[in-house]
C-alpha cells in the first residue's frame, strides 16, 4: 500500500464533508475556511426553520438573545473486511449580542481520530494504524446596520503535523424592499505542514478565496440563492504519507452553488434543494445534488429527511494501480512529473441518505439528533464507470446536540 508512516494522510476530513471527500474545500461562510462543525453558521435562507414564510431576503438583523450550543458528532467508515477511521468531535458554540448593533460568536471543536489508514484499492489487504487529535477554534465579530451586516472572522486549527490559520471578511446588503440580499466575502488561509515522517519540513500552503452571492425572495413562499466562489491556492498539496504522490504546487478552484427553498403553507412543510458545481486546475469536475424535506410533527418536533448525490471526474494526474500478487503495488507508467493514486482524486459517485429530528423542549431549550449513511462506488459516477479497482467505501455520521437561548 501507499502509506509510508503510521499517520493519517493529511487532507480535508472526510467525516466533515463526506459527500465531497475528494475536494479540499467545504462550503464557506462568507468565504471563510471551515474549521470543523459549523454550528454557528448564519442561516442563508429564512426557510431554514419550518413554518416560516419568506417575506423578505433581507440582510441579517441584530440577534435579540444569546445562544449556547453543545454538539457531539461521531463518524466511522469501513471497506470490505476492514473497519477504518473513527472520529469523535465534541463542539461548543456561543453567540451573544452587545452594544445594540454588535454580536460576537465563537466555536471550539476538538476531534479525536483513530483507526486504520485507508485501503485505497480493493486488492490491498492491510492498513496502518494511526491516531490523531485536532483542536480548532474560530471567533466572528459582526456589526449590523439598517440594511447591511459586516463580519470579521478569525480561525485556527492545530494538529501534530499541521497548523492552519485563517481570516475572513464578509458583508451583506439588502435592497430597499428587503426582497434581495447581496453578499460578498474574502478570506485568506495560511497552512504550515510538518509531517511526522519528516519527508518535508516547514512546508507551506497559502489560500485566498472570494465569494459573491445573491438571495432573492421569488414569492412569499420561495427563496432562491446563487453563490459563486473562486479559490486560489499556492504551495504544498502533496500527501506526505503516500509513497507515490506528487501534485502541482498551484490549485485554483471554482464553485457555483444554487439553492431553492419552498414553503408549502397547507402542510406547513419546507422543501430545500441545492445544486453545486465544482471544478479545479487538478482536472476534477464534480456535481452535487441535495434535497431536504422539513416536516413539523406537532408543536414540538420537526423531522428532516435528506438525500444527496455526488459525482466527480478524476484529477488529470491520478493513475489507476493494477496490482500484481507477487510484485505488489505498482508505480505509474513512465516517469510522470505529477502522479497520485489517492482515491479521493479518482472518478466515483456517492449517495448520502439521512434524517434529523429536532425537539423544542420549551421556549429556551432545543435538542436535536441527526444520522447520515454514506456509500461511495466507482460505478455510481455520472456518465459512465469510474476508476477501476476501487473498494466500496461506506461511512456513517451521527450528531447529538442541545441548544439554550438566553
């Protein structure tokens, strides 16, 4: 196999955005880099809560109450005959208004990862053990105006071999009739990489990203949103824990996200749907379709089933190893300048099914539980078969949470 040290391959955490595991970009809140469970992300559509009709797409208004939320997320994945990664990630989120037109919010996450390193191809019969811990935190300061909101966010994430710091600025502006909201944001991330196998030392990666978006109240019950993002990365993108992994030192990413939320008055239910297109200079092209149905159950409970389909084309320098029972794992044919057998860069499709249950205990307390099941197969790629020789990959994600309003 392609692991040269008993350490998790450094990449975007698959448990954090499992449906887009091959992409090193999560959805951003105003172009800020995600640092874990985004418990404090501002809702981008008024229909996020059931039973709320859309009467405006206005910029955020100052919060009236403070909020404290505690959540625990668990993740584990497996392949045929092998239980792999297990993650436990408790998170604390707090938000408080102050001085009338200001608010401050912060998130603290600490995840513990253990298990076996990935079985990249179905013919591999063993995996290396690894253990890791990550601590991440962010803080955001927001200023509210009559028809605008400006926010400044700083975040940090630390592991044994990886440190990331980021800062982001975003602004939202609403129209005079409050039916349209424009958003613009920019972020800067600086990463430092020091793998435990010491194959490199003090490598760096610098990422800048910008986002523009518009949210429109189409009707009193329909909200439509379009976001466009561009990410420019320079520096070290290799996986230092793989024997054969040489990637470009530049990566530009383009993302288009379209959302539509519809509220059905007769049943008091909300239908949320989205489509995301992704492309990068590695050669990956990806599409994501997602739908959620928010259904109240009486006055205190709400259930939200969801479904998501993801498909991607392989990176231009990804190669499909063909294993020999005697020789073992192969190297790419010839001497290419760039090559990687990381299956997150391969061609595949994936389906995620899940459900969330919210319980409004009283006017101050809300509890929630969420479960998702993910499965990835090369044959599920849209438009034809994906990369050959990939083992079926499955995962499950659960979350328990409680929120208190003050």
